[in-house]
C-alpha cells in the first residue's frame, strides 16, 4: 500500500490532537495563554488573513487560518515548550485550499517569540506541496503578529 502526501498530512493532523487529548494531566505553565489570535501575511494560504491557534499543551497547538483568498487547518509542535519571554522553534503541517484553487500542504519550520505581555511574533518558511499533478512545488513563507488570551 502506497501512502501519498495528502494522506500522510491528514494522518499527522489527526494523530497529534488525539495523542494530546489522550493524556490525563496536561502540564501547563501558569501565565501561558491557551488561545492566540494573530494577523497573518505570507506566501502560503491564506496569503493575508487571521489565524487562531489553540495550545493543547505547551508543545502542541492546533491552528486554523482564514483570509481573503484561502483557508488552512493544521497542527504545530513547539521545541522547546512555549514559555513567556522565550524564543522557541516549531514544525508543523498545514493542509490548505487557496489561491488558484486546489489543495496543497504547507510544512512550516519557524521561530516563535512570546513576550511576558502575551504578544506573539512568529516567522516560518517551508515547502508547499501541491496535490494536483503538474503543479510546481515551491517555498512558502509566513509572518504572524498576535495576542494570547
């Protein structure tokens, strides 16, 4: 049985939250918000829009984005755990529908900063894989500025 890129992305997207919700006790540092709303610009779908992220714990988040042209839904893994006043790295998977139609998956690799006042700055880049035959894959880029609550 051969697994294509789309099926792998969906499997990862489903598996991460299931693993997190399967834990009895989620350890979370006091003062770290669970919800983030951000303004987003980038060369991934959507190109300009609003992002909402829910932290399932300090290492794993589920994110939804909607914008002028497109939408996406995905998951991120933060390394090391997210803490106030500290930078961390993340990787993720973001299946999307957007500009010029069609499905594609963005694999962000980025850096994140959460200030002590819960302001958040994120910058990432990574491959965008088209699921339609004959489409060209290229590098995506995203910048988010938001607030946690």
